[in-house]
């Protein structure tokens, strides 16, 4: 019998705590984490390793799966075609049905490939739930084009000031670019949340009380949360992208990274408040 695991799809910005959320979920029995599945073909082309340290084709998880996938590069859709596909989805074409698949063929192919990965992983590891931390709202929309996938969106938010400060500090991205990106992505997440109901998670709440956050996520899927301190090690975390080697030493002493409060330049905070403060306050920050 085919395994059809439930999919927890994390949607959010980078530097928002997706690695932590994925890790804590992966410590639970019956839950497997794949990382940023949307980037699979790109990571293979770039020769990036699995989080276990092995090349993807040599990884005990990904090697057998890649052997059964067709990752040959396809011509990139023209900008006008990509825009047309997005417009078709956003216009409310019935997701998962033939009209939407005809309107968005490239997105439908991506959804079919993800469905194949989920199925193979479910059969290989006998997992009931798969955590996909691709984060991109568009990825969640694509998944809806395949009727075999049951997606449970997890909308992950963090104080936008912390997100922008972390991006600027770690990547030297232009602050104005980081702020605009955060605002666009967050607006898109709120729009998608109205279209597709899911569970909202705040990074700060996750750090303060992991059990209180994880239980409403996993209980509807029939999984009881088991947290011990220190947490049971995830001995075989084969994750794509993200932060390799990430681990949690103690769930009782998780503290949100609030270094931005003392380290973020005043001009950055002023620019953020001017451009995105209203949206950040709508999120409760």
C-alpha cells in the first residue's frame, strides 16, 4: 500500500526560525524533515551536500530517491508565462483540478515531483508526517496542484526588525532591499493565510513554550508531542539547505535571539518603522 504522509509546509521568511521549528518537529516519532525541497534540483546541480555531510547522490536517504527522479534541466518559462501562471493561481482557479494544471503547467510539474518525493520518503522511512521547510508561499500554492498531497500550512512569523537585522548582518544585503522583501513576503503570507487556512506560529512563542506551539500542530495529525530535556537527538537528519549541523541542547532553556534590540543600528530601525512598522504591529510586534 502506498504511503501518503501528511505534509507540514513551513511558510515564512529566512532568519525567522524555520530551522528551529523543523528540528523540534523532527524529534517527534513518525515525523521526517526534508528541508527546502523546492531547491532540490538546484542543490543537486550545485553539488551541495545533505545536512548529514554526504553528497546528495551518496546520502542514504536522498540517493535512492534521486535515482527515481527526473531532474533533467528544463527550459525556464518566459517571464510572461510565469506571470500568467501566477495570475491563474491567484485568480482562484480551482486548485488541484485540471483547469489549474493547464493554466500552470510548470507549477504542476513541480507539484508532481514533490508528490513523488513525499511518497518515496514515506515508503522508505514509514513516516506519517513530512516537514517541508521550503518557506516560499509560491511553493505551497504549487503543492495544491497535485491532488495526492495533503498540505497543512505553517505560517511562521518573527519580529520583522529581528529578521531584517539578521539578514543585513549575515549577508550584507542592502537594508532597504531587506525591508522591502520582508514587507512583500509577509503581505503575501497574510494573503495566502486568508486563502488557505493553517496554523500560525510565532518564533518567540516557540522559544518560550515549545510544547504549547507543537501540540496544536501535531495533535490534529494524530501525533502526541514528546519533549524531553535534553531533547532526543535527531540522529539521521537528512535536510536540504538550511543550517547544517543545527541542534538544540535544551528545550527548557530555549531563548529567542533578541540581539537585534541592542545591536541593530538606529537608522535601520527607523527605516524599518517607516516602511514596514505598520505591518509589523499588525502581527503583534
